[in-house]
């Protein structure tokens, strides 16, 4: 019998070398990479410290995951709205029939949206028309992918654009500086699995269990492929070297959140195990913890979950 999954979280450290997945634009001949300011605990003293580190935004990671989801949904023949059929960012708002025929009740709008499109269901959307604004909260949540201080560096490298006829009058070879970052990055994401196909307004499922299980399968596959192939900027010549991925997948089988902790802490794995034990003390058997020490281990964990779990079903609202 397959195990139900209420929610799932991934906390881990991924090692990337020579990448430029997320940049802030360019000024003159210099491309500016994404940098953020964070607070972390000094590993020796435990005192809080400030650091400026390279990062990849959660928006970038979610776009990567959504693209893998789109490809899987197309391959499996799952329903997609007119906008998502072409992977347009406005999604259901590109679907003329849907927008022109919005039901009067917001709950009915969400029903129609969830039935029409797997991407709008899992990735969320805001249906705004006239004075109406109807949100669908995402099932998928990504934190920033943040470089671990003292283990991440960004440098700028000199490049010259290739010219086939150098030296001739009027032919120039523009120079430019391109960043590349290497290091260990903290990853955190959460999946609210029980909400797949769930209408948050009337507290009922808009699709049947079979459809929910199909969507759950492509969701987990898209998450796996996000870390196997992290798309982003400049991959044509700076495809990142992925050296390692270590961390913890936590899975909740009851109405208990699957815990996640930032891998910016060196103790996040042991702390997650302690949190899991504490939650199991409150709700026996609610939390399972899967530790992985390589990309191969992570793929094995996700494969096992794909084969042996199904989305948890929330009780429908009465009356």
C-alpha cells in the first residue's frame, strides 16, 4: 500500500563550479552577478556575522522547475490552459475562453482553473480581470539558493568577442568581462502536496484522486530534474559543473508540516533529525527523514517516493 504525503521539504547543499545562472544585468562591458547580504553564525564562535555572497533567486529556480513540469505535462498528456500550452508566463490569462467566461463565484473560478491546467494548479496564479483579483497559491515554494560564506567565490573574467577577419579597417573585437561563481550553495524548498487540486476557497478537491496522483508524479519528477539540470543564464558557455548534492528530504504523512532548515547552518542535518523526532513525539509516525550524500542518493530517494507514495487527501468541508 502506498504511503500518503501531506507535505515534503528539501534542505541541502549543492556544489556548483564556474556558473553564472543569475545576473543583475550589465553596465558597459561588465556583467553584474547576483549578490545578496545575509546573516549567518560563525562556525567557530557561534556569533552572528554579516556576509555578501553570490545567490540564485527563488524565482529563477521556480522557473526552471516549472519548465521541467511543462515538458512532463506535455509528455503525459495532462491538461494545460492555452497560455501554458505555449509556456507563456501569463498562463491562464492568455486563455481567451477562460477569461471571457469567468463564473460569478470566486470558488467556481478556481474550480475551473484547477480542472483546466496542471501548471496553474501547482505553480499558482493570480486571476485579475476588472475589479476581480482571485489568487491561486502555489503548491511549490523555493527559497533563494544562497552561497555559504567562506565556501563561495565570484570572479570576473576577461573575454574578447571572436572576429573572423581581424586587423581589417572597420573590424573591431569588443572586449567584455563576464562573472563566474563557484562554491557550496544552500537550497531550501517545500511542496504542499495535499493541496494538489485543492480549492482553497470552498475547501474541496476540484479533480479526482487519479488526476491528483498523475500531477503528483510530474511534480516530483520536475523537482528531481531541477537539480539534475539547473537551467539559467549563460549555460551555452558556462554550464555549471555540479560536483555534489547533500542534504535531507523530510516527508510528512499526516497533517504536520514537513520541517525544513537552512543549510547555511553547519548543523542543519542533525537539527532536522531532532525536529523530526520531536514532531513524531507529538504525532507518532508523522515524519520520515531521508538523508542523501550525493546526487545519485537524491535521485534514489525521489525515485522511491515516486514509486511508493501518493498525495494525502484533506477532508472536504461539510455543508
